[in-house]
């Protein structure tokens, strides 16, 4: 039996671009959010520790499920194996993904 796929999720968060690896992603019942579960981090026993990766490991320590706004998602890839989680400063101009227009309530047209 094949092992569970691993997904690389890249998204914007407070002026940074975060890259996480997870085994489960799906559209949330909370409208406008993506659910990310079973986060995967590289082995912490390595001699060289990346500060950005360690920051994300501490940030998500004890988190079972994370809800990421759909408009902050940059990219989702299915990958063969996990890589290093990253948090880098966002460079350049970033435009928010367009949201559907809200329609006026019935009777107010």
C-alpha cells in the first residue's frame, strides 16, 4: 500500500511567505479557509539547525489542525517527501486573490 501523500503548502503570513509540509489538506467547513493537518517537519536531531525552520516548528508545536485563509495561499504541491519548512520575508508587491463580490440582500436591489 502506498504511503500518504505529502503536500507543500506555500502561503503569506504577516509579511512573510511560509512553506509548510502536511499529510492532510482540504477545504474547511469554515467558509474561505483551507484546513491543514498532520504537519511534517524535518528531523530535529540534525547538527545544523535552520532558524526559519525552527521558528515554524515552535509556532506549530502542539497544533493539531491549522486554518489558512484561501486568499493567502500561493501554491499547493503534492511532493514525494518533505523538505525544510521555511519562513522568508515577502519581497515585492503581492496582490490579494480576488474574492467574489457580495450581492445585496434580496429586496434591496
